C-alpha cells in the first residue's frame, strides 16, 4: 500500500475541516472510498483467529491490541472540555512544536470515526484480523459504586454479538484526570475501592463478557488485566475473591494479568502473568537526569541528548528520544519468566500534553517490525496459549501509538504486523 492518499497537505487541511462533523469532506471522501474498496479486495490470509482455549492451541503468537473507546462524545467530556469533545479533538488541533516534529498525525481509511457506528467497529475488526491480530483488549472503567465511563462501544459489541472478533477487558483502575487536556494532576473522577460488595458488583457487570464465546482465554479462563496493581493495593484480596466468584459462576477461574514496571512481589505475586507498560518501561531504562545523560552522551561523543534535554527544560519543549535507541535498549533486556512483552509502535503525546509531552522520534514500520519480531521470539518457548504479546495500541492517536492506517504510512504498520505474525503461524 502507498504511504498516503493523494496530497498529504491537502488531506490534512480537509481532515481538520471535518473534525466537528465526524465525517470527511467531499474532497477526501472519494480517496477514502477508494482505499476502503482496495481493502475489501485484499484477500484476507487463510488464518482462523483464536477466540477461545481450544482454538489457540496452534497459535504461534497471540497478539492482543489495547483499544481506546474514547472516540465518541459523552456527557462528562462535554461538561469538562466542551460539547463534542472526543480523542479526535486533540489529534486534529496538534501542531509541530519544533523543527522536524511530525504533527498532526491524521487517519486515512477510517477517517475521524465515531465508535457509536457499528460499521466502524466492523471495519476495525477486519483490518486487525487481516493483519494477524488475535483480538482487542478494551479499556474498561469502573471507579467504584457503579461509576463507569466510555462504556457504550464495548457494551454494544457485547450486546450485538458484532463484530465477531475476539476481545478481553483491561481495568483502567486509575483516577480520571485532565490528561486529555494536558492536566494530569487535575482529578475529575476518583478511583475508589469501597470494599467486597463493590468487587462483587464489578464482577457481576463483567460476567456476561466472560461468558461470551469471543472472550479470549488461557486454559479456559477469561483474561482480565489490571492496569495499576499499585493503585489497587490489595491485589491478593481482589484476585482471590474474583476467582471464587468465577468458580461459583461455573467458570474455571480467571487468568489475571497485572501491568507494572516495578518489582513488588507482594502486589504482583497473585497475578498469573505480568506485562510492562510503555512508555514508562522504555524510559525507566534510560537515565533521566542531565548529569547521567550527559556522561553517557559524552562517552558516545553524541551531544544531541544534552542539547535536547536542555531545550526541553529551559524553553518548554517536549523531551525527545530516538525510537531506534529506546527499542534497541529494550531488546537487550531479557524477558522475565512470568512476563508478556508489550510493544509500542511509537509515542508522541504532545496532542494532549503539549510542551510537557514526550516524543519518540523517527519511528518507522521497519523498526517496529524488528521490535515486534524480537518480542515474538521471546515468548516462542512458552506454552501455546501463553504466547501473548501486547500491542500498545490499536488506536491511541493522541499518544502517537496506533497502527490504524494514517496519511503518512498508510497500511505499513499493519503490513509489518502481518509479516511477523503470519510468518510465525506458517
């Protein structure tokens, strides 16, 4: 596939014009329709993606993509940020903050989609399936006492039975903050844990999903991910209680995965599997203060990191890291026994955070493909159902980590995934 549709500059202007209507203008619609037709003509690989424990036995890699549901208006965002706010609002208004900064990043095939539209969800599933992604991991929000947010897209997927594409849930158990507008310290909804009755109510809410035939499993157990075990604190109490409730509901248990970049046995031992979470797992491997960064740079006779950090500190510019360097650093670190790799296609959260953001520069589909291939090699010796690699993310556009087609690279990130995953299956 070509890396862009028509003229990139023209498309960017037209796409920005269409943001308020959730539709592409006439000048771009024909190009989008042509791309969609080309997608439909592509012959999907003859690979059956696994949804349950019996179908995953032959899978060489189980690639699971995190999926953000904040692409439709909700009353809370209308109140906090203005009528019609969605993730696209930040994406479309992004601008370069320094010479060579590649912003805005704009969608091509799917346009500024609205996740309330079933056809959009079907198209996403088809794109992911054809690339070899096993399923989506939907971010799921439960703040305590029944408080939820952004639940509509997944609720409709569950109720309708469509798309017929595997899924699991990841509990984003953190306070809801102003991060969407670069104010991460401003709490809008607090994350609470009222007690055992609330744990039960939460379990009863997700039980219909656990019973769905599309739900991804390990050893017959539905996968459930906890984003922040440190915030939950009483991980053993929560995990053990939910396992008991699962047995009482006729399930063989729950396969719990905890996400953490820290080594805390007391918090993490209750989980069946662990996963790092970027970009923190990348940046934790790098020296963050100027002195250590300077010493490392001087040894390499490379002054650019010093200059970049000084600029970031003194002139309010984003921190910048070469994607190649952080990926190479991660690839040198052995994978711990209970861990699943989590790979990033890129990172640039300046659409949300502005000058306080972090940018991984010069990411390419080829570099991403090498990193994904390495991650797949790391889990090759695990039992088939535990050969899990997480992809962050399918559609985190305002963080710059997405693999949906865009106007710069087209389908090349999806093609990179297909090259790795389908090769492994063959």
